[in-house]
């Protein structure tokens, strides 16, 4: 029916199409895998606030601004007043002697008495109940960076870990710490209601 | 077409794998044309894309501007306040999360309710976030500003010659003082109090009998014998929380010191109320015969038993029963109390005062309170007289006369006012009829106070910034009074209503107290405990004169109008939690009915859902019939509060308004009509939504009931009546030897069936309402329900109430059938439901013998949400479930975790009582106890060891973790059946 030449072309074309389909699917699956979608999420914020400067250069403790992390379920985002504790005095200027634009934005929020609407980087599903206080309690040995990555190197905060359930379980299912009661089989509870209520 | 070549796809694959392919080998060819190939490609890429979709929508995290230091995100704050919307000023503890109230609970230290709450109190949350609330002042249909309102009202008040201020009865001392100033400042002003459900008749009789306005407070905790004359003191009549706590304290052998201490409850009533359902002896009583019964009992106590016999014969009651009742009262002088329903005429109450005096109840089982929380209401006839000739300005504060004025004349009266100003939460019937409709603050947005008794004051504080452009009624009154009385220095000194309130407290309540007293009162929610008062002397002559009045004339049928158990007099009709709260006895939701005895219905030739017309004088109301055993023959019992025509999407056009049938002659709040004409009539097809379809236990041991005599003879009788659980089983037992093991115990002797726990559960666990149609389909979502069963005979049935919730079985049948492992067992004995795993096969619900699993047939949160303000009511500590997900009681697992966290922070183990699920916390009867079964010292472990403890359907070997304690009733030995009779839980209906 077909000429030999045309038939060869069909073989070649099909091979190309199929292999690209396989590779494309593999790549797409990887790129769109929910955990990979979350990793690397780095939204633009209303103020270009740099953790690299605050936490990296000036070595301000996380807890100074996210003061609720050791007290309650939510680490909390600092109120504008907390920013102003320093920035009422520290107001860097650019080469022309004008206030830097990001500082101007902050002062405007303060003047307008307006809360800042940050983009949520770490956003768990509504059916997940995570408690910062429990994870930072003495004995857990956890640091902020264990889940949030090296924030002190980031100009714009990026989600380093997926925070998906499998990622949580990696840690929860580790062997129990020395001295744990014998019925404890894992490092932390893996029962449904621990996180889902 | 014949083709012997290798299909190109296959050949490519083989060649790619390095294999030589002979073209001739494979046949026949599977042809893939271009079209199919493209389709396949499109489908696979769509699959690849569709699986991952996109990252979920971004969300904001909003910092505060300057956060108060006491505010911790995600951590609750509790505020003490007072419930000013209802008939009794109970204390509220409001749980605030991130600046919004998410749960209303009882105030633990409060002198009246001590931490418990009624259904209506808890449902206040839903009213607060009601999207149908009036949001801004209106003149006709136009929205206007408050300045404009004040200008119009003050101008009209200045020019007026006749002003009527119509308020509800619940006014605090500070507001009463302000009302007095208003009346003084306005020319021709009169303050009238309008209520349809109140105790005006009782108050009148007490005033006559004791010479002063006040109220009697029965002490059920001290009474060994209680006689209720048509008084639903456990349901809707008076201080139900105090009464339930006191009554329940003497009902359970598990918690009283000795069985001799158990109390006995007699009731003679027209319908079948919650109190009647809990009575040891139930007599039918026509309302017109109440006076005769009390009189005959008085005579019998005085030594003349003949009158009692005559009464018994006339009312077709067994003489033996009444003689036993008289003897029981006589034998318990000083430990007996008689109470009569607020809807009965003052003559009955006067007679009851005399009877109580003869029983030595004064100062023992009855206490006197000279400072009732409510003002005595005015007679409707007086209100009508004041308004029918027309008034210049009518101001209504939180009342709805257009809906509920006796005789249905409210609309005509309001229309006669030259300027009608209505203040209310909703644009209800009255506000529609008013020229100015003014939105009020909700009670949770208000400053107020209340009288709790002599020397005891409740303080009401706002727990949220007002949601809408509303203003508190008292604030309006203050603004107008200030404008009318510019020379009054005291008024002018009060910048606003909170300032007035504080000033009033400083002078009258906290005079001589340290400066911290105000902050202290705010923190505690009240000031001062109630002081014991001397019991006033009885004016025997005055009381006799009232008691000697002729009883009401008797007709063929008699009508009793009671407040609805949930929506009360209609004020809570816009509240979905309350509309969907099943009536404790009939399980009716979203509706009211004419409740008839089977005999009455048969005589009229009607059945359930048929219509009757009830005519009193020239007014008639058509009602659907609900036949209920236990109701007195010849009586029509119905409830007020339904048939609203302007109560938002929830409350409008639900049921029938029976307020036109209220007697309008000067009768001080009587709510009986002893001569009504009842006829069968036709009406639209009506369907009752009832959450329970069958009321018989079919002889199975579901609710176990035993008499005190049976219990004394064999405390272990429940074990003999339930089937034993097999000793061995296929599955291995769970190992609970370490850690916690959560267990619940429910004492059926204490539970009255009041259903407050249902609303507590709704609020705590974000349980949606589904509406009448879905309730008819059996798809209500309540995790906690009250099952009601009838036993005994149809005339005086035994009624059994049983709270039913997930039993958290050790061998849970639901767990083994879930194909997704979405319901799992926790090492602490909880049966966990994981919403995000659930795919909605509903296998678990089918396999649950208790029918406690609920399925989200629709996306109720989205369907029910018409306004974002409703979302504020959600408890953020519990997931809001979507369509297609199964859900059920979790034992309030969020509270378990909270208690564990608190204990871990304090570095101590979780103590008994640290975890209280919402149902236990609110239970007025303290019937529910939760705790760690592994802790032998815990209360729940002690109850589970009680000989009365049994498991429902234990024979299925599901090993439930809810222990029910068999209900012990205390009938008089002379009347109780010999032990052994009716041995299985309860008979057929």
C-alpha cells in the first residue's frame, strides 16, 4: 500500500512521537507532582523583605519576629509595629539620599494603620492541624530550618520542602528516641487524629 | 483490506528493544490511524496535566497593624458575659479565636447555671452571624444614617403628647434606670412590657400571697417528692438549668449516697413534656381541672379525702393513684414541693402557694427571691388600651407585637402610631410595620447587666466588634433621652451607654468596693452571689380568695399554648440550629403541630399530618395534627414561636403561628383556652420532618429501666437483661495496657433528653444544618442525637431518652469495611474518621449498628453560606467537611489534643476532668462523663464499674466504649409493679 520510503518515515515519526510522549509524561509527572509543585514556591511579596539581610546578615533570631512559634499552633507573622520597632530608627537611604522604596512602603503601611497582606508561602491544607509549639518543644531537637530550609540565605522566601504528608512521615516514622516508653514504636505519633481532626 | 505487515507501533517498539523484526511474522495488523494517535496523545497529555493540575490557589497571611499582646493566633481567649436574649439571665463563657466568638458555653462559676448551657444559649452564636440581620437603619425601604434617625425621633418625641415605649421583660437594672429617665423626659410617655411567654400569672399570685413582687425558686436538690401541675420545669418553664441540675442530683443511684435519697417526681399534665417524660408517675390533667386537683389535694392533706375521690371520679383517674400521691406528699412534709406551669391561671398558683405552705416547703424546698430578673409583664389588654386610640410615637425595643400579640391585633395597634420606631435584630414583622426600622446589636456585641437575685448582678460585655451598622437599644434610648433632657447633669455626664452602665454600677452595685471590683466583675461575668432571703409571711386570706375562684369553664376541647422547646416564643425562629433541633418527645423539626391524644384524634377522625381548625371566639387557626400517646384526651397542645412571616431565610413560613389563639382578656399571661372548637378541616398536603421514625424498642434491651425496688433487690439487674458478649473472637484484642483509653459513661437516670448536647456538638464540630426536606429524607447531620422510645401503655407511656453517638467500638464494624482505611483505630481507643481519605463509599455507615455515621450528600457549607459572615461561626479547630465525605462523633478529639498539650506544657500528666467533650461540658444534668478508662481513679472508670453500666447492642461483640447506666425510676412502692414485670427494657408502643 505505502512505499517503503513512506513506511520508514512512519516508523521514524512514530518513534519520535512516542518517545517524546513517554519523556514528556515523565517530565510532566515530575514537574506537576503535588510535592514538587510545592517545592520551590516563591511568590512575590508586597514588600521585598529580605530574610537574607535580617536573619543572615544581622542574625536576628527567627523567634524575634515569629514570636508565637514557641507558644502556640501558629508561628505568626509579625505585626507592622514589630517592623517599626527597628525601622522607626533604621531607615536606609539610597545613593541619592532618598528612602529606599521598600522602606517607604513599610512606613506607608504604618501611617495608614494598614495590615500587610503577605503571600502565604507555607500553607497547609485546611484538614491538617500542625502545631509549632509541639515541634519546638524541648526534646524534639528540631530547628526552624529543619522544615523551612536555610531562610537566612533567601532574599525572597522559597518553600524548600513539600510539607506533604509523606514528608512529615519521613520524620514521624523514624525509630523512637532512646528512653522512650516501650509502646512507642515511632519517633512521633502517626495516628490519623494527630494531624487530622 | 488484507495487510501482512507488522503494525508500525509494535515494530518500532521491537526495534527499539534491539530485536530484528521480520515484516511477515506478525499479522493481522492493528491499524492505528492518525486520528486515533492524536486522540491517544491528547488523552495522555490531558491525564498527565490533569493529575497534577496546578498549585492550589495562593492565600494571604495578614499581619495585624499593632497586635495586642494578649492575642495569640490560634489560641482561644475566654470572655465571661451574660445571656440577655432569653428568659433567664444565665452566664455565658464565650470562646474567642482570633478575635471572633466560635463557641458559647455556660459560665462555670455563675450563680444560676454553673457552667451548663441550654440549646438556645449556645445557638446565640448562629444568631450573631446571621446574614439576615438588619444591617443598617431604614426609613421605609431607604437606608439612612443614625444621625438622621436621631433627628427624626427626637423631633417627634418633642412634639408628642402620647408616647409608648414597649420593651421585653428582661431589662437589667441600668437599663431600667435609663427607661425611667426616658419616661420622665418625654411628655405623656408610658413604659409597657410585652411578652407572650412569661410567668405573669405566677407573679400575680405570689404578689397576692406574699405581699411583694418576687419569685419562688424551687430547690429540687432538697426535694424528695416533687409534684408538677402541668409545669415543664425541665424543659421550658423558668430556670430550667438550675432545675435540671438540682433534680438530676437526686435521681441516680450512681451518684446519691443511698437509694433512700432518690427523689420521686409526680406530674399531672395536659401534654407530654420533657418533665412528663422523666416523671415516675404521669397523670393526665385537663387545664380546667388543675385548680380542682390542687384544691382536692389540699383538702386531702387537711384530712378530707373525699374531695380527692370526687375529683378522681370526675376526671377518670384511679382513686388509688391520687390517694397515694396525697399520702406521699403528707409523708414528706418539709421535703416536698409543688410547682405549677406558668401558663395556668393565677388561681391555680394561689392554691399551689397554700398547698406548699401546708407541706412546709417555705424556706426548705422553696426559696424566696425578691429580685426577679424580669419586669412583670403588662396585661395585653392594658397595652391594647394604651395604643388603640393612637399614639404619637411608639418605640418598640426587641419585641415583636405584630407577630405575637394575643388575638393577632398587633399589626392594627402598631399601624395606629403616628411614628412607629422599631428596634430589633432582624427586620421582623414589627420592624416591617414600623416607619423606622433600627438594627440592634446582638447580645454578644452589647454592654448590659442583669439581676440574678438579691445582691447578685450579671454583667454582659461585647465579645466582638459590631459586625454591622447596628446600635444597642439602650444606646439609642440614651441618645434620645439626652437630647430631650439637656438639663439633666447625670445623663449629660454619660458619654455613651457603656459609660452610663459603668456609672450605674459604680453608684449602685459596686458602691464601697475597691477600684478593682469593676475589672473583677468583668472577668467573672457577675458580681456577688445570691443572698439567702427570709421567706415572707403568707397572706392566707388573700391567697384563699384567689384560690377560691371558680375554675375556667370547660368545653369539649381545651387548648394549651406552650413555648417551643427551641425557638421559644419565636424570638429564635431565625436560628437554624434551633429549627433543626428535634423536639425531645416528638422529634419534630422545622415545624409545630397540634399534638393530640390518640383518642382525641380518633374522635375527630384525623391522623398524623391531617389538618384541624382550632377556633377560639372569632379567631381560628388551622394546624397539622401530630398524634402522641400520653397526651390528655380532649386537649390540643401546641407551641408558640412558629409561623413567622419575616424571620429571614431560616425562619420564614415554618409551621403555623398560634399567637392569635392566645387569650386576650385580662388574664395575666394565661396560655390556656378551656373552650375551643376543634374541627377536622382540609389543608395542603403536609409532611412532618421527624428525625426518628419508629419509637419502639421491639422488646430489645436498648434503654434499660428498672425501678428502685428492682435495683435494691438486685443491683446487677442490667447484666441479667443484656446478652453476654462472647469471650473469644477472631480478631486479636487491642492492647490498651499503656497510655490513655478514652471512655464515656452516660447516666440515663440523670439525662432528661433536653437536647442541649446536640447544639453543643453542632457548634463545636461545625455540623451543618440540612433543612426540612433533607431531614425528611433522614439525612440530618447531628453527630449526637437523642433517641426516644415509648414503653408501657398508650395513655401513660414510659418515655425513655437515650443520647446516641459514635460508640467508638473496640471491634468497630465500620473500620473493617472501609476500602480506603479512612476510618481507623487509635491506640487510645478512638475510632477516627479521616475526611481527606474518605471517598464516600458509605460502607461504614451501612455496617454501623448504631446509625451514628452521617454522610455529606451535598456541599452543605457552600449551600448554606450566602454571606461570608457565616463562615466566622466555624470552629477553626475542626475541619469543615465537603460533599461526599462521611463524618461522625470524634469524642471531641481536638479537645483531647488541647488537654494533652496543656498538660505537656505544664509538664504534668493529663488529669481526670481535663478533657471534657462539648456534650459533657454543656449537659445541665451532668449525665455525661468522659475520661481515661485506664485511670482507675477517674470518674468515668468508677461509673463503668457500676453494676448499672451496660453496653447498647453489646451482644454484637463490637465492644463499645460508651457505657450507659441503666435508668432507675422511683415509683411509689404502693403503685409500682412487682419486680420482674416488664423485665425487658421497654415494651411496645
